[in-house]
């Protein structure tokens, strides 16, 4: 017979699910190039260090938007998450693989775009404030990367029928989808 979860176990499970959603919302904010979504995942006083020294939340988001706007698209995928929760604080190591499509300078043939794939980890300290989990400190660790001519194909065969394409907010199809009432 399986014993029912204790109230403490239920609270820890709820906290873990909420923390996982913070990470998923971060990926959505980055990939939709949505500064408001990104602001929701960090505390107002967060310190974020992608390898060039810690910066405040708003400065980091401004820098991310500038860099991301130069790319046609990105897709961040989070994987393994090791998370320790202690009351209103938590820390997590989260694996991420991210695809970036950048403009290239190829003068002839092909799209001329560059495909960059980066694998790394986020080392996050999170805090639960006013009932919501947010990232208070982030350190990014790059483990590997790969770069070359983009191989993405959008025409021919099956691709001709896949007319709905991902893009940055507010043009991404998910923005209107999320805006509809349930």
C-alpha cells in the first residue's frame, strides 16, 4: 500500500513544480524575445552573470533583447534539473541546449545564415517572495558549442504544408493563443 503524501511533501512538490515553470517561462521569454516574460522570472534585485560579470536584472534583459533581436530565432531547451529547496530559498543546476539562427555574410547561395548550438548549465539561486518563486542569482556555465552554415529548410515536401512558423513576440502564434480565454 502506498502511503499518502504528507503536507510537507505536498508543499515541496508544489514548490518544485513552480520552480520548473520559472525555468520554462525563462525559455519562452528568451525565445519570444519578450522582456516582460523575462522580468517575471527574476527578482527585481536579481544578479545575473552569463560569464561577463554579474549585472542587475533590467540591464541584463536590455542586453539580452539587443542580442536576441539580431537573431532570426532561438530555441532554448532545458533538461536535467537538480534542485534543492530549503524553506523560501532554493538552488538548481539546470542543463540547457539552445539553437540560435544568426545572420551570415555568405554572398551567394543558401540562406547565408549561421546555425549556432550551445550547451550549458544555469546555476540558479531562487527565492520565494510573496508566494512566487523567482531567480535571485544566476551563473551561466557554457560546456560546449557548435557553429556552421544553417541547414534549416522551410520549403519543399512536408515543409510546404507547415505554414505556421515561430517568431518573436507579439507575432508568434502562441501570443494570440495564450491571450484567448479558457
